[in-house]
C-alpha cells in the first residue's frame, strides 16, 4: 500500500500504543512525525485507520483492529 510506506516508525509505534489503550490521537500532535506525508484517506479506505473530527482536538486518528494487526508485524 502506497501511503503507509512513508509512515515514520515512531508514528506507527504511537498509533499501535494508542490502539492498545483504546485511545485516539489528535493529528496535530503527530505533525513532527510527518503525518501530513501519509495518505490518510487511502489508509481509511483500506480499513486500517479511522479518522474523526473532535470539537476540542480537530482531526483525531485511531488504528482499526485490522490496522493494528497490519502495522504490528
């Protein structure tokens, strides 16, 4: 899958740990990990990540169970 090939290892680790805690991560906290280089729409279409709008945090991200297994190899 094209979009995730650019995904920083630290970003993957953060999303995996958040999934373990059943938490979503505000995208604004992931900017230093080049989240803007990741094709979130493609990952969402592939069922690997959920994106949601939060009134307080803006865009938030959460791995799906499929995404957790895909990235936690």
